[in-house]
């Protein structure tokens, strides 16, 4: 049975997709890599990461690597299609 897709903004969808791409390339994502890839300030990335972590879509601790949760990975693949 498929889970109901969480409602998140297009902006947060972009972050999930970027994290997925970075995970594929590097196994983990870092906020500075996300900022560089998306062309945004690191402060913007922090706010988005906190929001995604609250929704249980990523594993995030400040100054640490970022990885997708199982639910986050599922949603990121769905968005990427």
C-alpha cells in the first residue's frame, strides 16, 4: 500500500531532489554543496533542511552530513520522475 504523499512546497521538493542527486554522487550531502548546486545562500539551505527534518524526510544535524530518510528517498524519487 502506497503512503499518502506529503504536501510540501515546490521549493522543498527542489531541495529533496538536490539532496538525492548529491547522495547518488557522494553518498551524503552537505549544506554547502546543496547551496552551491542550487545557487542559494547557506542560510536559506539551513531553513529548508530544518523544515525537511521536521517532516521526517531527512536526517539532519547542524554541521553534519545530510541523508534522506526512507520516506524522503521515496518522495525524492517520485519528484524526480
